């Protein structure tokens, strides 16, 4: 009987001591790497209004620097396709000409993401959320090939998305981006000036969009026992 009481008291003291210890800080990471797949849309001389006409594909490789629970710097590499057919438009080109094109593009961009909520898992005092919407903007460079001709341009991507953390180090995301280029040749040389309106740096240039589902994995743990980030 005495031994049972001693064992009970010993276990109780151990549990009491363990409950009094400060909780270990939640694991936190500096970087994330991942990829994604999705669809593209095009706005230009062969499609002036509807992004959902002639959708094509995109693939993405991403690298994130996790600055804070609210801010991320993302490096993107996109590859994808764009398609269009002016015969589907109500506008008519001179001499009733119609144009159809297919473009393959490659894009490298740097973008900042601003989360509406503190994103992450762990400490309640930081009010971390496992899901958050965000807005994003940045700057990119773009290369493409269309109709046997290629080109390069600067691109300005703007957009929004939502991301969800199913577990500590994994992230799922859905992101929509509109990308303004400073070229009118993304749809090929035949559509560079079909109605005699010259392009300029800001006028009569092509746009395209990406809607991409992404998966990423976090790595490079920060300090696990302190309450600041370096």
C-alpha cells in the first residue's frame, strides 16, 4: 500500500513539474520551395475582352523567403502557353482578315505577398491563422516564341490569392495574376499592328493571366526557443 502511494505521488509530482515548464516555441522556418500547375488567359489584338476564351496551360517553380507571418518575398519561374483566334471576336480587321496564334512563354519574376492575417501554426499570442487571403505585386522579365518569332519584355504582375497550411511545413495555394507586358508581339508578328495603331511603352500592349494551384514545403528552421526572428 505504501509503495502504491509513493508511486502515485511520484507520478503526480512529475506531471505537475512537466505542466509548469514553459511550452517549447513553435517551429518556424525561413524558406519554402514548391511548384504549381494551372491555366492561362490572354488579352490582346486577338481577344479584347474574355480571358476564358482559348485557355492554355502554365507550370510554376517557386522559392519563398518568409520575412514575417504577414510578408513573403517570392521568386517565380513560369512556363506556359497562350492561344487566341480573332475569328471569335465581333471586331473585324481590315479586309476581313483573321488571325490565330499559339505562344510559348517563360517568365522570371520577384513578387511581394502581403497576407491579410498572420499566417502560420503555433503560438496563440501571435494570432496565427492556418488560412489567409493575400495580395501580391512585383516585377518580371518575359521571353516567348510565337509563329517562329521570339521576343523579350518587362512584365508587371498583380494579383491575389489564398493559402492554407494543412500541416506545419506544408502549404497549399491558389493564386490569380494579371500580367501587363510592354510589348504588342506576344501574340506573334502578324498581330503586332493589325489595324494600324502603333504600340508604345504603355499603349496597345498585350496582357496575360495565370491561375495556378501551388504546393510548397518550408525548411531552414529559425531559432526554436526564442521569441524573435533574425
